[in-house]
């Protein structure tokens, strides 16, 4: 069958059938999951791949899982061999160096057979975050020094064989978890998601047949590749470099250098992380699959952001990181803390901002969330809850940054609602509000960060989740970047302490304050429209002091204002220029 023999309308229908299948898988997972990190936060990744392991479609979960299943699927096929798969099998994988993620992100993969074809025609992948797989510490491990401290490792084994769950393997998982009932519940939710996808896919093949679907998918991927290459060709050719710093590795206090060199040459886009520091002792090392995924995410945003993903969209992208580099971890290095990915996500943006005007200033740095673990004061059961805190996004050359959104690398997920957090844990919210003056000033200011005050109704553990507290962001064209992430534990006591990544025990009645950074500004603050400055003051986004000292505007109580000499002098020079 050739291109000419297929109606373009049928190709579009087939494309949407696979998109719909992925979305229905997503809805099934959200409706049936047991842990809030899945049904509230949406910490998962769902994709459908063809017989060669090339992604056909995916459903929205964590943004930085874009294409992550591709790398893992190919590792599984290479490891197990395509001939070993049988109808009804499901394989489980969480080995970080193959799985493009840390150990708690358990991937279930199911080969789908179509009648009359001896090998799998489609692969369904459902990745979800399991809150406990038996690591040395509950919740997150922030100071492991090798993979064997990070929980049970499943290197691609059949947990379902010909439709029958292997109860022995499932029992191993249960007995290695502090939350066995919840883990099994999430496992079954992933199974349900796969069954939903299988039904949708088989219905598509019954209607259109193998040859038409194969050819339609080939056309779609070829078209996607052409679109991506065209987008790269529209970017300037050249090479640009950037660096960022991670606070530490969780074992020492030494900062860690992350660097990228971006080269655009015609329709080729190369992201090279070779100049970054080598692997470190602590759990911030990146599996190479996760590095590829991070680069894919930003590449997709830069080139074809409005088109649903498939394999073809990433054809122009090449990612380089030598083995033993921070961005190419090898056994037995610790990999539990994926905050490296978040802090490094905007590295490509920082490099390209030297040449591409549309790139915004930096966001609030990383995902400054928290976790809490303990025994629930009402039920007596163990609990683990997490929250991804919103940050301010960076301003662009056209508009202000958004307030208190999820980090750009995880922009399609959510924070955990107050109601859920308080219902299933021992925490109580005292305050949740935007932070005045947290936005980087500029002609266009950054978005604001959030302050969250929490007290405890019963003894519990907490983890402050941050890896960018020592350095700030980066503004563009004179924009400022003043805000940083932090957590204050035991505030207004003689134990008060400001921390980044930190784990401690909290007694009943004790509290913490979580502060997320604002986004950075674009352009000189003196160029900001006066009406916008006045509106920001009215909304509580900035203080009178900032209006006067940073923007050069003294705003009186009656709404009148005066421009200071520095602002007037700057504007005069700009006009003359």
C-alpha cells in the first residue's frame, strides 16, 4: 500500500484514534489510582508505540516524561528479545539506567498482538510514581550513595504472563513496601489503564486493518519529522553555551556545575552536556534516558509545541553526555533525586536566549515542594504525601510571567489540594498566599512565588524538596532575578532554620514555612508602564518600597505618583538614543 492509496481523512482519523486511546488510558488511571501523587498530582506517563518501539501517541502526565517511555521500551526489547513476548504479558521495569527515571517510577509495558501476526504490533506503556518501594527511608531518599539504598529493583520481568498475574512477584513488591495496599492498588490501576488501551487499539485494527494503520503511522511520523526539521531550520545557526548550579548532592555541601552546549546546524539540533561535572556521590545523578527526555521536552516546546507528540518530532535532536557524567549515570550510582532535571531544564533556554528573542527569562528555579510521612492521627495507618509547589514563571519580551505555576518541566501536573493533604496526613494549613516582591522586576516582570505555612496536628516527618536555593535565576535584557526558594522550619523559635533539601522530624504543634521563588524579569524596570506598576501595587504584587527603589516611582496614597531622577534620566537617554 502506498501513500496515494490512503485518504488523508483516514490518516487523521487513525491519528486521533491513537490519541483517544492514550487519553482513555489516562482517565482510567486517574479514576482508579490509590495514591494522591497519581490522581491529584498526575505523576505518570502514558504512551503507545508501534512494533519498532516508536512512539505513536501519549497522554498528558508529567511534562518531563515526554518520550521517556521510548528509551525504556527499547531497552526492554533489547534485554528480553522481541520473541519472548506472548499475548497477555505485562512487563515491569524500574531500573533507573534503563527506565529514564528514578526507581519509584514503575513502568508497566504490554505487547499487543493482532490476529495473524506472530510478533507484537503495538506496545502500551504506563509509568506511575509509587510512593514507597522499600528504599532505606520513607518518602524520598535524599542522601543515598548507591542504587541499592533506593529500593527494590525490577529489571524488566513479566509480572503478568498470558493474562495471569504472577502473585509471587507481586508479593515481593508488597513485602518490600511500607505502603503495600496502596502500591498494589496503583499497580492494578496501571493494569486497568493498559486493558483500556488494548480495547481501543484492537478496535482500531478491526476497523482499518494492519496495512492501512502501518502506512498511516509512517506518513504521520514522516510529516512530524519534516515539521520539526523545518522549525529547526528557522532557528539561527550557531553554538551557544550556558551553565547552572545545583545546591549539593545531599552528602557534601559542594555545589555542582551543570553545563550545556547547544549547536544548531541546518535541521540538526545538538544538546551536549559533556562539560558538566562528573557523577557525584549523592542521588542527584541523571540516567541518560532522563537526560534525553529533559532535552526532548524543551526541544518540543521550542519547535512544535502545538502538535501532539510522536516519534518523528524528535528526529532532529541529538543529545550527548559521556558515561560517568552527571547527565549519564552508570551503575551503581545513586539517582533517586530527579531535581537535577528540573534545575537543568532551562539550561537549553539559557543558552539559546543569547540568540532567540522569544525565549523567556528563567522561572523560579526548581520544584520547591515538600513531603510528609508518618502514622495518621485518626486511622493509625502509615501515610506518605507530597506536594509540588508552584513557582513564578519568567517574563518574555511580550508579557509578564505567570504567578505560581508548576515548574516548566512539570507544567502539566498539579499541586496537591489542601483538602487532600489535610485529609490523608497530619498537616494543617495556616496560610497560603502569593509573596509580595518575589517577582523579578523588569519592563515585564516575572510571576510571583508562593508562601505556605503548615503546622502539625500529630508527630510526623517532613522533607523539604529543593535543589536551587544558593543561586538565583537569570533575567534578560536588564530584567532582575532576586528571589530564591527556601523553607523555614520551626519559625519564630530558638530552633529556627532556613533549609534547602532537608529531612527532619516534627512534633505536634511545630510548623514550617515554604517559600517558592518568583520568575525573572525581562527588560529594564524603568521601562515598565506606570499603570502596570500602580496595578501591581494595588494587587499586592509589589510594595511601595520596590515601586520606588526598583521601578523609580513614588506612589502616593491618593493615586498620584512621582518619577525619581534615575528613572527620568534613563528614559531621557533612551528617547535620545
